[in-house]
């Protein structure tokens, strides 16, 4: 696809005057990658911030940040960048088997994981996802997804040097590390939020803060509740006003309409990339952009942001790939890999949530008609990306079976979803499962299921 002339023109200006501080091969490669991917970066950024008077100077600041991280990138990672430049579909190889775990439960610490890498090698694992390991708030922390310092490791697991040692040990075995990077929110104890609470207007603009309930009430008319049982509503009251808190009152949503948030997140991502992280699971991305009168999920600007972050990685750390954590319906999922003007430019990976749901649906019903129908009509991923196929993860299972798909194979969508919840909760006659109901909604009768693979498949009961 030919780049928009506007984006090509905007790409030329900051590069012409940029003092990148680079020399030799670093400068040559940085300039070459900018020529290739800077138009894609601007294509993502311009719809978000292009009308600002300071857009060009802000763009120059972004390039300066990219050059800084190229300059500070370790040589072995620069070598990996070149290797991945020549083999950009490395993550699509059939032997890329992933293994996901909580660091403390698997090995106690990051150092402990290193001691168990031979075991993972024997299993053929090439992709190691250590679930929340960045420094989180004390007490309730949404399973580790309430981060107070994105550049620090949670002390219970080790420190940033331990992370770097782990990534080096993984690379020596041809393995890649994936970690979670939460893009929608941070903990209320994060320095940005603490400064906002202290009255700093600069940092208050990092969040959505309202002086009264007028706008929050208007937003609530169309918003959904993520955790209605224990975190009803989407706003929490603080001395500075009403703060947008989609998930929990201690998780403050970041205001992505502020371009400074993009720079902050980009700096964090590349800092961690330079410590050897190769895959970023971008958490809660569906919620990143807010629009009045909508559910504030899957807005077009989200895909623009993700394209810009991906293009930035291609310039400063091409060895890195991005995985979108978007558990949404198939028609809303494919844009996270890129459609239309963003085709193939957004994320490298996305969870094949629909396939996972259909596995469990077929097992419970002993019937694959629904699975066959759904997968035959499932949209194809761009060739530069692929699906992550999985059976279970740490999240609950929401029964993503539409009424239309169910009706196409002679099922009632509502009753089939209810059957699946009852079956995997162990409440249906003859069920082999020992799952647990999660977030039951008595008004809609919707209920999700939690449980390990062993519990749901019947191994635990047997």
C-alpha cells in the first residue's frame, strides 16, 4: 500500500533536522528504518494528534527518544534486530510453542526460572510468558495488573538486573521472553497518579479527571461494567474530582488523548526491550480510547495507537513483536492485526479467543457443528501476523457465542451459553468439570467460568 503523501512529507521534515547522536552502522540503520517505517508511525499518530500546533516539534521529540534507545541498546540485541529484519516472520514458525506461568508459582523468582530453563527446553518451549512481573501495588492489585513502576520488577521476583539475566539465558536457548505491559491504566500509587493527586496539572492531564458527575453520568449511560460484583461503575471519587477507573478504583485509566502518554509508554516499552524483552502482551488495549455515547471499547483510535507503537518498535528494536490482549468478537478482533489502511501494521499476534471457546463448546456438547461453522467464516489474519492458539490462560472464559452463529446451526444462543456455564461449573448432569462461576449477572443471566485446564477437562475430578 502506497503511503499517504502527507505522511511522507511529515516524515522528511524531522529527519532532516534531527541530531540523533548516532554514528556508524547505528546511524545508517536508524535512518534506513526511519525511511521505511516513519510514514507508518505518522499514519498512526496524525489522526490522534496531527491537529495540534506542536505536532511537528512533538514528532521530532519522539524521534529523539527512538534514537536514544537505539544508542543505548546492547550489541547482542542489535545483532538480533538484524537477524529479525531478515526473518520478520520468525514467530510464525511451527515450532514456536508457548509456556505461560506466574513467576513465583513456577520457580519462586526470576533467578529460579533460569534454573528451570532446561526443563522448558525439553518440552520444546520457545516462547516464555512470565505473567505480571512489573512492580505492582501492595494489597489488591488485580492479579498484578495495577502497576506502580513500569521500569522495575516486583521485589518478590527480583530486580531489573535479574530480568536482564533471564532474557540472556533465554536467548542462549533460542527462547523469547514475553511480559505484560498494561496500556489502559496504572495503579493509583504510580508517581503520575500521586503527582496528580497532589494537584500537579501536568500529571492530572495524564488521566480523565472530572470536577463533578455531569460527564461521568453521561458516559455511564452507554458504558458496561467490567466487575459489577466488586467494582461497580466506571468512575471513582478522589479529592481532585471523579477519576475514570474502568476496572477497579485503584486502577486509573490513562488519557491517550494527551500525546505525552504516548511518549511515556514508548519510553517504557523500549527501556524493557533493551533489557531483552522480545514480546509485549499489551494488556487491556480495547479500552484505551474513550468516546461519549459508546461502550468505549475497540474505537478506531486504538488501532492507530497500536500501529504507531509497532512502527516505533520496528525503528528502534526490530527484534520485538507485539501481542494485543483483546478478548472480543471475531469482527472486532481482526482490526487488532490490521485492516483497511492499517492492514498488517498493528499487532503481530492476537489471542484466538473464538477458537478457545469453540474447543470447550465442542467438548461439552460432543458436537463440532458450531465450531466448524464459526471457523469457516472466521476472518483471515494478514500474512505478517498470526493467532495465538490456546486452551486456557489466567483469565476467565466468556462464552463468545453469538445468537446468530448459534441459530445458523440450530441452537439457541442464550440457552447454549447457559448450558456451557452450567456444564463447566459442574452443575449439569453428567458433567466432568470442576470450574467456578465468575461474575454472574442475575439480570442478563450471563456468567463466566474460571478454572484450570485440568479442572475443566475432567482430570481433577477423575
